[in-house]
C-alpha cells in the first residue's frame, strides 16, 4: 500500500466517522442505602409534575399527577398561562428574564451579550415557552400541602432592574397553606451567569413538618434555537440533552432516544455533582451544594416533553421555626475558563470526547493567542502555522518520501508496461527499485497517522468553542461558527487540495487516480456546510503543505541514486 493510498484511507476514515455520527444522531447503579434513607421520606419514587395541574391534593405528600400538555397550554412567549397572575421581568447586565407568578418558574431567559443565530439584531433566547422551542426552569417544595410550581407565588413588583447595584433579589411568597409561609428568593449578581435560588419555609402550624424540594428543567426534544439536527452530508452534529456529573461516574450524557425507551443510564443517588441541560455552545445547570444528599431524575412526559433535575430532603422544621435551602443555577455560555470554577466537572459540557487530553491544551493555546491578536480568524491562522512548525520534522520526512515516490513514477510505469498483468514480477521489480533508490513506500505514513488525532481534536475545538460564535474574521466572514456565506473558503480549499494532489505521486491504480481527482470536489461541496473557522484551518493546512511539498519535490532528485536515473 503506497503513501497516496494511506492518505486517501485516512481522509475517508475521518469523513466516515463524521457521517456515521450524523447517522446515529438522526436515527442503573445500585442505590446506596445510606443516601436512600436520607431522602426517601420526601423524595423516593416521587414523580415531579412538569406542568401546572388543575389542583393540589392537600392531603397528599406530593402534587397530583401532571396535566396533559398540549399546544393549547404551551403558549407563545410573553402570554400568561391560564390562571397565572402574569409575568415578572428581571433585567440585569447579562439577562432579561421572565418569571411567571404561577410557580415562580423561569419562563424566558434572554442572554443580552449573545446574539441569535442568523439574526444579529436580536439577543439569544436560552429559555422560552413557545411551541416548538419549549424550555423552562421550575422548582417547588415537597410535602403535605406545601406549594409546588403548580401554586401561585406573589411578588411585590412586576419589574426589577439591577441598575447600578452589584446584586438584586427578587422574592416570591406563597401563603396557600394555613400556618405556612413559603418564599422563593432569586439573587442576581453583576457580571455573573449564576442565579442563586433560596427556598424559605416559616412553620406556624403547631407541629413539626418534614419538607423536601425539587429543582428541574422541562423541555421538548427539538434542537435549540438556531441549531439543526445535523445531516448525513456534513456530519456537524452536536449533543442536546441532559447530562449528570458525579464523582463516582463522572460525566454522563443522556440521549433523548434513551429516555424514550426507558433505558437512560445515570447516577440516581449521590451527595455531590450536578445535573444540566446541554446544548451547542450553552448550558443550563442546577448546582446543588456539596455534601447534600440528592436524587437525580430524568423523565419523559406526554407530547415529547422531558424533565430533568434533582430532589432533596430538607431538615425538619419545628413549629415556630424557619427552614432554608439554597441552590445555584447556571444559565449561560460554555466558556471553559469561567464554568470550570463553578463546580467540579462542569467544564466537561464542552465535550471533546476521548481527545480531551489533546483538545483542551489546543484550546488554551488558541485562547492565549486570541488575547494578543483579538481576532479569532487570525488566531486560527497563527495557530495553524505554529502547529505546522511543531510537526515540521515529521511533515518533512513524509513529504520527502512522497516527493521521491513521485520521481519514481515514470520508472514504475515502465515496469508496469514491461510485466503487464504479471503482478508477482511487477511487485518484485518495484521492491527492487525501492531498495536501489533507498525509498520506503510507507515512510510517509507514520507521520501522517501521528497527526490525525490533532486534526480531529482541532475539529472538535472549533465546532464546540462558543468564543467563535458570531466572531468575525475579515470582510464577508462575519461569523466563524457558521458556513462561509459565499463559499469562498471552501472553493479555495478545494483548489488547494487539487494542487496538493498534483504535487503528490500519482497512484499507479487508475481507479485510485480517479478517486483522488474527484475527492477535492467532494470535499469542497461538503465543506460548504462546515463552520468557516474549521474550513479556514483546513485551508491553511493545505496551503502550508503545498509550500512545503513544492520545496521537497524540487530537492527530491538530489537524494536519488544517480546510477538508476532513467532506468527501470
């Protein structure tokens, strides 16, 4: 197998990996008795209803079964749900958030510093409660008569603004149960995507109560705003769905398809970790306090709705006393350097898979370069040059062998004409030629194989980096995370592949030769749909490779045995 065939095989294996992933996208541990006993009195086996129910069973320990969710009650953004007392608008330097007094739910979360995909005049909506893009945050108390998200929570005002303050508290109160005053308090801080939530219970019933609490997301199975399911041709497919992290099992993704089949596999009981809804570039995560026994749950509901969150027991609250429970909620971009300090393992939502050990250092270097040049396009160009320099010795060795193979092409053709269909004699003649010229036909394969993990890692870095979202380069490239709108880069990349093919030794097999001729065209069309940042990286790799190979071809004949020049 010659070097050209190896290169073609590697390229097609890489493409096949992307296509297979796209195809797959289209188409429980034992409970710890100690932890279970800590929460079973209020949470074990409890199905937290995701949607407003018609009524609460005051005698039961938990809310009644969830009402059916239909297009009729999954209303458009801004419209109050039936029975609601309306929305409460919270404005900070980073958020515009709508909380519904029915449940004090997070009904709409708009990230003011991130623009919508395809509409640079509109901020990005991380959460909203409209048909086809349903994603909200809910919480409530568990226990006989205690208010869940099905209850009405009263706020003092309908609008709150952070203004010049460093923090802002928004409180909701419920007094539905005689002797119980419950409060939900949301705290927003300047410059932070973390929303702290505090549940407070004042008990004046005359007897002790044993409350619990839950915090959950509810969303449909549709891709996030501005994203698609990916397709078989491009292979650009990113994960959308729940993820659970614990110290015992680390990062566990849960596919919606697994939930549909009831085969979701994740840690249920733990005293550490977090649960999140992960999507391309952004994450929404409940971050419970460390050391707090909790139960993580993921559940399917009618109409392709899914709930994911955690339940926790609160300390007993004696009569005349108050109880408090706090948690944190992250709602924002997957910026590794910021989120990794919030909770152990939270940076793993930027999922590089098995190549994390390579991809993360690459991202760190990219970020360092970008701090200097302040342009992600030029950052990619500079990084590609540096990467090419690092692998220069390997590339030089591979390129030299390919150049020497190229000079032997006429002699190989002469041998082919001499021996015709006698493959045994042809192979013997070729091996003797290689020995006399001291050329190793596989000498360029190992350097190429060594670099493949870095190529794939760079793919995942550029696809997953939220920093590239809406990041311009030059002229017509205004967003490196989306395809080139005029296909200039893919065309240049295709031309560069054709030039590389001409500089490399021609395959002796006519079928291989045709494949190598067609491949640049196929790749150019495929890269029409790839992010411009990734196409820029690949194009730079090709251009630098062309310059190096051209030089090596010019100097290759000096390394050949002069006694065999012109002989077969």
